[in-house]
C-alpha cells in the first residue's frame, strides 16, 4: 500500500480527488512498489513508491518522460508529479492499458515512432541532468564530441564501476582508444534517445499505437537506441523495416560497441557471466577495429 500522506500530496499536486479505496497494488518491476488509483473524474494514475533515496530516480524519469512527450513523436505515459513524503519517495504518472500485441503493423508503427523521436536533434551530446540506466547512475555532461562523450561518460564510467565490483579488463585502454578513433571518423547528430530501449520498455495501447516508457533520455547517437533493441529481442522485423524507411541501422561493429555499455552495466548490477560476455565483445571490437 501507499505510504500515508502520498495520496494527499498527489491530490494537491494534480488537483484530482482520489477516493481512499481506489488503490490496487500492481507489478512495477524489480525496484519499486506500485499501485493504480482511480480519480473521481475517471482518470487512472500509476504510482510508484520507494525509500526516500529513490527520489533522484523518479525525478530523472519524470524529466525524461516530459522531454519525450514534448517532442510529440511517440506516446509516453503523462508524468504528473513526483516528490517525497517523510521517508518515502513517489512518482505519479498516467496509467495506460497496454497490450502485448506483436502484429506486423504495430511493429511498424513503433519503428516509425522511434524514427520520429530520433529526428529531434540538438547541437551537443548529453542532457541537462544526469540520470540512471536501471539503478546505475548515468552521467550526461554536455559534450561537443560524441566520441568523447561515449568513451568517457559511457564506457569508461562502466569500467570504473566494474572495477569497484571486482572485475578489471586489461585491454580497456586499448579498446577506449580504438572506439574513440572509430567514432571520431563518423558524422553523428545529437538525437533525442529513449536511452533504455529494450523490449520490456515498449508496448502498445488498446488501439495498437506504440507506447514507450521507463526512459533514460539524453542526446546521443540514434544508433545506440537501435543497437540495444537487439540485446533481448522483442522487436519484430516490421519494426526494423519501418525504421529503415528513415534511417539506416548501425553496422554490426557499432551494435557491439554500443551494447558493450549495457552488458557492462548488467555486470555492475547483477554480476555473473556478464563480465565474460563483455570481455568477448571487447575482443570482437578490437579485432574488427
């Protein structure tokens, strides 16, 4: 159940009356407790809660959803408010009825929507604030060079976190130099990214229109989003066919480069065999470059 006072705070922030008996617990992933509340005027709110230390995760998710929503390119849950009551942090957003449909046309709609999102561009790489990839801090300092941004604030950052967890990679510096040289040779636009685009963070509404959620947005190489969709699956052929109507997919080596970041992060979060997987990817990259 929601901590005392959270419903009162949400009512104050949104101006919507929530009957005391309307809340029902729902699955909210592996990090937070979640519930859905029905307001008196017929709206549904999806509310996450956690300890007060989770407030930065909620604040950055709130900002990412606002950023994506303002692009008017793809549907996301409308973020209402987030905050803290006593020692409990919360985040209230629009509750959507989602469908796990996987027909070709719905997949194509998702590919086109992502292409539209990636057409939103800026003049530097990064974001106004740091955020999180899963529960891992993700630095986003404004940077003029994508090669600098990705090697320092993505790969090196994860190598440093992996070392704190007990795993070092002797070829790390060689890999960083090779990746930096490769990325420096490319003409890359700072595109608005979802930032954490695996199959579990994409779905469809009741009309089959795509919905993206749980973003970790920043301005980066659009190929980084597409690469991550390949890690755990969930995106059908129609998705990639439609995306290619507007943009090319990354070459296989860049898919490996960009997904190394996520595999390193999975080692940092979960340990296990992800370190060996990352090491294999590093050898592949160094052989190719």
